[in-house]
C-alpha cells in the first residue's frame, strides 16, 4: 500500500527537485509503491506522490484471516502497483466487506484513494486502520503523506513523529519529516532527519538528495555535490533514469556555480 515518501530532493510531488533546492520524498509507505518514483524536486507534494515501504504496512497480519479477503487484498495491491486505482479500491472494498478488521486493506484503499484524488477519503481510511491497530506506523506515515499533500504541515509532522515513535528505524519517515522541517525553516532539524534516514537506509537516494539541498542552502557546496552525486548513483542503480538525469543536472549546476566566499 502506499508508503509514500516525500519525493524530490526536498522534493515535491511530481516535480523535479534537482532544478532547485527542493526535497525528495519517497511517498506513501503503503505496502505499496513508495518505491523509487521520488523525483528530486521540491514541492512538498512529492511527499504523497510515491508510495514506499511495503513492509511497514504489513507489520502484522489481521487476526482472523479470511482467505477470500486476502485474495481480494492481494489483487488490490497488484492493481495499485499498476496504477489501476479504481480497480484497487474495488478489491479493497471487497476485502473489507469480508473482513471489517483488515487494517492493511484500509491502508491500501487509503493509498489508492489518495492517489486518485480523494485525500479526505484516504484520511478516513487511515483513521479506521488506526482504530483497529493504534500502533501501526505505516498508517501514521501514510496519513502524514496525505496531510502534507493537503498542506497541513503540522498535522503531517505530528503523524511522522508518531510513526517514528512506534518505529525508530523508519527511514522514509525521517526523510519525510526532514522535508516538513525544512519547509518550516528548521534546517538543522531537517539535516538531522536526513542523516537518520541515510543511517537506517543507506540506499535511499531521496535522503541524499534532500541532505544535499540543505547543505547547499547552508553554504556547504562540496557536501551538496557529494550528496546529490550519491543520489544520482543510487537512482541509476535502481533503474530510475528520470531522477538520475535530474540529479546529474543539479550536480552540473552546482559545479558550474562560482562559490561565494564565506
């Protein structure tokens, strides 16, 4: 489901953060595809655009497993991965009808609803998942991604804080919280979050890109170049040529920009 990480080097939803000092967020942490759709770009919207962290969404199985409900749930996940959001929603609906306590299906449906434009419906689904499983880090994470898409940074920050309280090793949550902190003017806090994201997931290109953007803003040009170059390498390794090109363009831009004496 949607484990979305804020995309974009300090990225934005679908933008490319490398052209400006933006943020890269991975996207919803659903059991879905937070994967590597994270552009290096800067609108906090990216937060909610790509979903990542599948494992977190499936932290635990529903207590009473209904084989048919699981079948519909799995079908919904597959359709979500193919961006067939309406088809995914229909399958998650069936899974929930068969098992009203299927928290993962609520998260999955929330991700599909959010990606299809129904952010309010998505939040209602994450709320429902949290009523069933109050300690579900993925539900908090995904709700935070959606809150950021709606422009409610304080609510998003609160959700990412809660996700990290439950799972202190949640790299995507650190990355997304760093993007929120940066947008609120807390560059030191953002830098610390990106460093934590890298600590727990050294292969998360968005975190390097976002840290590079903050370093650039703090006057550390060489540190910024090193981070964004690392992001480019990881994007290439992960088959994300679009963001690889964006990152390389950003590196070139930094290299060609004269340093300002401190």
